[in-house]
């Protein structure tokens, strides 16, 4: 194998590597080229470089992981992954050093371009433009002066030449004197011409650099204008639709009133049975479409992306990616089966409301002595216990769990007194649009935001807040039925969104190396440790252990601000294990949308489909989060779903709202009638989770829940990198927002300086030809997940041991 070598201009580095293709062909020899833009491309041969590229991955924001002596993996967050192998460890390390250096250079280049585009103050823009124009005018004056001197010295030189021509050849002394004068004038002319050339070059260079910058700024302003025009047009169309809908509703109401008045004296049929059936038929559809997935194995790319689910997007993959499949999981194919809805008539003569599931509406007949009643009793008792433990404090200043603390002891020690309030939020008004208008189209993590739009919690603390209702997992751990356990797991995934209802403030972006621990074994029965493991792209790893369960996840997100709304698409997979049953669950979070960025009150919505997989039993739960629409009659924040076993049979149906509660009903019988119509009969619904509303006065403290208030409470013996020690966040919580803004800038500058130092060290190592070890997290280790096949950060298992001996020597200095 030839040694990788540097390449000219467009290609910074190139050479042969082995790339994993599929299980049939294994690793295949490919020619890789790294260009100046940070794009790594590969070809089957060097001859294909000019015309056929087999695949490309961008290093900006990619993870570069070394597995063993010769292997390395490059992943950009799940959408594309390269599994590579070099001929030797030295060659592998050379590639890793070059790739890390190229990644750092491109990140720095992108940040410099963004800093040039960011214009925080219009007054500064005005002064900068005036200074540039003044500098250009000065250069132009220099050009005019040089031009005048050239004309002057050129005329003098021409006069001297004319005088020489008119001289007598015999007058040699006078001729010599004249020639000396001509040489002096020629020297002055040459000096002036050179000065003119230098001044022209400076003017041209300055004009070109400023012109390129102005062109980029003009293009940015043009894109902003187009987006604003599009948003205004959308608002106008929605306004028109609302007017039309309101007009139609008014006409229908008037028509209904007139019909009621006309038929007031008419005789009405007294058949109660017909009246009841008409009422049910009016509210419930006669049938619905139930999509029962049928298991089948299909191919997946090396990145873990389902080819079937990609649809037409699969056309963008190369042949090698399409051939790379595995049997880690068995995605489900959709098959539409029409089922009928039957509302059973109870003995009291009143119809029971139907539970609306992800696949239609299911009737809920009343059955005595069913297993659903026992489950419901257990759920109510457990929910009541959780309510007593969480909400005994009714007023600010009352200790949490005050009624239970006197009687509960953990390891012989009384429960810790925790705070129940924080200082009220100051009333500092600021215009959100004045800051966000220059950030349209950018990543959320790259938008410079003052603390006025933050809440005094870090992103790591917000992730920990997902476990506010972790008691659901304790209930799930006690379930012997895997389908019932799946229903509780689904309810837990929904409960994590309940805290986002009125929380429109942005958490602090965690610094690289920042950590957060939350040990609540004394009252809630779990503890968690999280760490910011990457800065570009931003990613956090978290590990939580309860009494009978373990949950770990890696959280990253892709976000774009579009002017009218902000989309936040979570990346990464959450894992949940129950050691007693051996069940292993995984799921991905759904998309979050923040509306009314321009005008109106900010509000948050969750939308999309979530698939929860049990990799032990191959069961699956499909949840659907309905996006709010002006023209939909569905209740907002609605969630429906169904638990489906490995054979494709629906076992449980779920329904609720992610800001209120989740109910579940067990499917007792499924009957297929004529014309393939199916009837599902369920037991009584059970409340698996119900939200505990925070006190009304908490609106003054960022709408924090009881747990959120306690997350940033100072605590002794935590790591020096813990979020509780972050000075800007602590100052903001205390109401010192001006000081918090200054500290935030200082922390970000220190983080940039540390990153540039690492980049300089990487560049120095590359120039010297020695290996460079990139940044590695302190408490987590990057490795390949045996379930999904993706790279994840796993907990090393030594944080709590270091805390016991108070040894934090391995922690970096990230704060001021």
C-alpha cells in the first residue's frame, strides 16, 4: 500500500485505505481524498477522481474515533458513517492527525466567516463602513498624487530628451551634463511609477477583500428579505383562511339555529335506541384504519439508517452503503387493515368514552374482575404515593416532602432539606426579533444570545429533568408482562415533555468538559451523571441508575431558525435496561418546535412519531405526537400509540396529552369480521402517568417545577466542573443579569482560547509527523454500541468513586 501523501491545492491529503462495504465483501481498498473544504471523498481507483465519487463525508462536526491499532471510524451524527482500516498503526495515526487538523481548520474558518457576518449593533456597522470608505479614499488620494507626480516627472523627462536632440554633438561636456539630468529624471520617473503600481495593488487588494465581504453581507440581507416576504405571505394566507373558516362557522351556526326553531313543534321519534346510536355515530367514525406492522428483515446502511424508511432519499446513497445491512433489529412494514369501532352499552345506560389510539378509536367496555382493574388500582396507589412525596409542600418556603420526611429514613439518615424557591425573575425587557433577525438559517448552538433569553439551568440539567417522573420506571420494573412494561416505558417517554409546556427560555449551552451530577437516591431513588463530551458538534452523554433500571443516552440536536419558528430535531438514541427481566429498550425523541418568534406569545409544540423497541422480545410501541393546527378539531398536544408484539398483534393502546396524562387499555379480544373489518375490545383505561402542576406563583421563577428549582441548588463535594459552579448561571439566578452577561462572554472566550490551543498543538504535531491525541471526555468513553451499531459515549463507572474520596485531580479547569 502506498503511503498517504500531500496533494496540491484542491486536495490536501490523499492515499489508500480499506473501507467496510458489507458483510459479504468486507473491507475493500479505496482511494481517499481530503480537500481544503474539509470533505473526505473516496473512489474505487485514482482514475475515478475526475468523474465518479463513491461517497463524501464532511469533517466539520464529525466524530473521529479510533477503535484498535489500524481501524478508525468517521461519523457525522448518524446520517453517514465510514468504517476504515489502514495498513499499519503508523499510517492510521497519520490519517487521524490530518483529519483532526482539517476538522479544526474548517471549524475555525466557519466561525471566522460567521463572526464577519454577525453584526450585533447597527451603529458599529455604520462606523465600520465609514472607516472602510475613509481608507479607500485615502488610497485613492495616494493614487492621484502618484498620477500627478508621474505626469510632472514624465514631462520633465520629455523636455530633457528634446534638449539632448537639439544639442551639438561636438559639445561633449554639455551633453554629459544633460545626460546626467536625464538619468536623474528617469530615476524619479521609475520610483514614482513603482509607487503608483504599489498603490494600485493595495487599492485593488483592499477593494477586493471589502467587496467580497460586502457581497456576502448583501447576499445575507437578500436571503433575509426573501424569508421575511415568505413569512408575511404565509401570515396573510393564514389570516385569510381563518376569516373564511370563521365565516363558514358563523353560517353553519345560523343555519342550525334556524333549523332548530323551525322544527321545535314537530314530533320527535321516541326510540331511545335509535337516538343513542345516532349520537354515537355522530361522534365516532364507523370504522378506522389500523396499521399493523408485519415484521420482515430489510437492509440498513452502515449508519444505521433504514433504507425502506428513507424512501426516495435512498437514491443519494452509493452502492456500497446500500449493500451494507445487518440484523440488529427488524423494522416493521405497514399494512392497512380496516377495523370497526363498537361502543358497548353499560348497565347504567350511558356510553363510556372511547380511547383514541394511534391507529384509530377503540371502545372501552366495562369488565368486572379483569386484570385491568388490578393494574388500575396499582397505578392509582403508586401515583398517589408519588403525589404525596412530590407535592406535600403547598406554599413557598415549605420544605418538600414535609409530611413524609418525619417518617422516612434512608440509611439511617433523615431526608435532606431542599429549597422550594429561587429569586424571582427580573423584569428586563428585550426585543427577541432584534437579535434573531441576523441569525436566520443558523444552528441554534451558534446563535449569540444574552442571558435575557436563558433560564438559570444548563443543558445538562435540563436533560436530568427528564427523570422527574422516574417513578414510572420503578413501576415498569415490577411488571412481569413485557407488553405492560412497554406501556409504562412509553408513558415515561411522554412525561419528559411535560416540563416544556410553559418553559420557553433557553438553557445555557454547556461548556466542553462541563458535568452535572444529581443524586436523589434518598427521596426519588435514582442518581445521574452527565458530561458535555463534544463542542463541535455539541453533544452530551448521560448515565442514570435507579433501583431496578439503568438508562443512558447521548444527546445532540440539529436546529434551524427560520424566522417564524424554530425547529429542534434531537439526535442520538436513549437506552433503558431492566436487569431483572433482561429487557432492553431504545427510542429517539421527537421534534420540538418553538412558535411565534416574530410576534405573539412564544409557545412550544412536540410533533412526529416515536418508535420504542424492545430488543429482547422484539416488541415495539409506536407513539404519534400530533402537531397543533389552526384548522384541526383535534385537542392540542395529543399523543396516541399502541404496543405491538413481535407477531404484529396490538396488545395495548395508549392515549393522552403530553402536558397532562397518559392512559392505557389492554386489548382483550381482537375479532376479524367480514370484509376484513376488525373489532378491538379493550379493558378499562388505566392512568399510567399524570402531570403534577407547579404552583401558580412559579410563573415568576421561569415556570420551574419543584425538581427544576432544586437542580441548581448549591451542593458540597461535587466536581469542580459541575454546572452548579458555573459563575454566569449562578449570577443570573441571583438576578445579576449584567454581571451574568459579562461572565458568559468571558467563559466563551476562554473556551475558544482552549480550542485554539488544541488546534495549534494538533497542527504542530502534524508538521512534526508525530501523533496527536484529540480531546477525550473525563467520565465517558466512546465505543460502538452492540445494539444499534452506532458510536456512543458509555459511562466509565468511576465518578462516584472519585466523589467518595474527594479526588477531582483529573477534572479540567473550565470556569473562571
